[in-house]
């Protein structure tokens, strides 16, 4: 199922809040981030969202797993974050069709900065594929076709 | 040792399905189960999730075990079989994997014998019609390889949609047992466990 227009992005986003935040607040922020990323990918030209998923781990032990499978903005989450969260580590995978990896990276950066960066919080984004983002996937039968078939 | 491959397209609910059934599988069979998870990203997310749920997980990241990571998978399977001596190894490949290629790679496996291999394929009821149009051939390959096809997320679609999916699966020459479920609300999960447990 790897066609020429398949793209994969993996990143880690670290957010540090100056003051402790409630679990509900951070959870809502994460849902908004995932939703905006999925919508952004759709608007940027993704023809099919495969899976956009993340795991968020907080400094005080809570965790959240979120997932989006289309660009409607709908996000499914499970797990929970606790009150008093100061620091979160988010690992994100975006797997989709129809747009290149650099565009995904831009969408992720914009979503995270717009939603999570402020005077009260600092965001750092790490590209986890930086050394090997050219996935040499050997599903030969589909590799030379553009219609996914 | 039995091998249980839980395949299905990206986002179809493979991890949720494993998490929703593995406890009952262990409870009912009293057998030792190890999970091998293959994620596309450099840092696996699914393995971390399973770890949060207390499962013993072996991760393979940064590629797909049906192709580039095939040798790594064989090596990992051998290590798992020798070190943990499990009765059942559950394998969750990436959502773009062709289960048949995984089966073929087992030809190079030289560890403790595998008595039986079964393939459970999860299909996403919400996106099925879109995926069939966009990715018919690879999706067909997953479906044809399946011993059991699980139509997941039926809580999000109506009965007509489920009926249409079943018809399409038949048209695509699916030969496996078809079962409609929702891993989220638990619909028919007992039937999935029954199938997992059967002849374990």
C-alpha cells in the first residue's frame, strides 16, 4: 500500500508550561492540535489520511493517546492527563497519501506553534526522521502507479 | 508456538482490538502470550501504548516487516521464541503490510517450530468504501489472506453500511470468517475472543 504519493512523518514535540495546567486543559489542547493537524493536512492536499496518531506523556505520570483517520477534524482519544501538568512529551506519526513530507512538517509546526506556543509555554519540535525519512519500501507492484491501484 | 497476525489498514483499530481481547485470550487459555509490534515511525507509538496497558511487547520500528524489516522480524521472532518460550505470539504489522509477505518471510525462520499461523484482518467500517476505491488491490490482498475478517467501528455506521461491506468482501473473494464489531463499545468482542481461543 505504498504508492509514490505515500508520505510518513514522525516527530517529537516537547511543551513546557510556565505554570502547572489542569489535565482537562492539556487534554483539550492535544485534541485541538490533532484536529487542526488533520484538517491542515486535508487542506494542504492530502488525498487520503492513513493515520495520524500520537502518544502524549506528562511529567506527572498521565498519558493520552489520540488518533485521527480523516481530515474532518474528528479525533479519538483515550487515557487521561492529571492536574498539575508542567511538561509534556508528544510523539507523533503522520501517515498519509497525496502530499509530501515537507508539507506535513509545515502543517505540524504551524498547528503546534499556533496552539501551544505562548508567553506561558514553550514548544520544541524534533524531527525523528531526520536521518532516514526516505522510506525505501519495497511493495513493488504499486510503486510505479499513481492511482493507488 | 502459534502465530497470530493482526493486520489491517492504517487506523483500522488493530492496537485497540489487541488491547480489547488479549486479556480474555490469556485468561481463557492460560497461555503465555507475547506481542510483536511493528510501527512505521522511528519511535513506535503502538508499542508504547501496549506497554502502558502492561503487555510484554517487542517493538520493530522505522519500516515494515513485510519488506524492509523482514529479516529483523524473523530474527526478533526467533529471539522471542527462544527467550520467552511463548505459546502464542501476536504480531501487529504496520497498516501498509501485506500479510502474505509476512507469511512468505517465515520460510526463513529457523527458531522453535510454529505449529499454526492465523491471520486476522481488521477493516474500518467507516472508511471501507473510500479505501476500496483508493487502494483496491492491496486491500484485496489483505482480505484474501485473512482467516478472520473483523469489520470494526460498526458503532459509527448504520446496518446498511455493514451489510454493504459484507457484500463487497464477498465480491472481493474473501474466504475468511467475517465478524462485525466495535472494539470501542465492545460489540461482538466476545465472538472475536471465541475465534482467537478456538483450537489454541
